[in-house]
C-alpha cells in the first residue's frame, strides 16, 4: 500500500490526501522503531510475549499438567446469554483460563464482575437494536476458584484477585518457553 502511494505521488497527480501519506509513514517508522528495540531483547515476563502466543502456550501447559479439572457441564454450557450455542472448541475452558490468568497478571484486582464485563458481548435481538450483555459469572467464578486451588492466584485485600509469587514464576516460565518456540518457527 505504501509503495502504491509513493508511486502515485511521484507521477505528479495527487490522488491521496496528505493524511494517508503521514499515516503510512508513521506506521512504517513505528514498525522500524519497534524492531530496533526487539533486536537483542531478552524475554523474561508475560508482558514481553504476544497475547495470542502466551494464551495458546499456557492453555496447552494447563492441559498437559492435569491439575485443572474440567467440570461435567463444560461441553454443554453457553458462555453468555448472548450466545446461541456452546463453544465448538473442546479446549475452550483452558483457553479462557489462560486468558483470565494473563489479565490478572497484567492488572491485579479483577474479580468475577470485571470478567463478566470483559467477556460479554452484543446480544442480537432480531429487529431490535443490539444490546451489550455480560457473560456467565459461573464460568469466571469456577476458573478463579480452580486457579486459587492451583496456587496461581489469591484473593486481594482490596477486592478481586492477584497473582501469587509461585503463579508469577510459573507464568513467566511459560512465557519464556512460548517465546523460544516462536523463535524456532521463524
């Protein structure tokens, strides 16, 4: 896209506004700037790894470990009243758990109510306008209770949950492994 803009401007006719040119060059400069600092950087925490990559790695870690118990209702429950069907992925609860523990790692103090809002979505009501609805509290509560039993999360004095020292160590270990796997693929 950027090469096309440069070519069009070079021929003397300006078909694109200056805003698109600045936007294009800004994105290119940000990418160069980011890549400059990524070179030689050592990954040591969850914040250093891409979210999708960490969530995938930690969900596989939970599944391999076997400490996280899947409830009987996991294959039939909807994740929100806005949904029509349960998730099609059989490992959806591991993925949701990895996502939730990452969010607690980044921002402590999140509780069931906050996770209901985060994982909520638009309820489609036919001809009426869409309305935001919260997700299931049972799922968030169950995941937080399981994480507490595993020792990764504890209740915060000011409300919500926070990562324990053992939990932070385990999450950082998985983050380093996930980053190493990505480097091997490249």
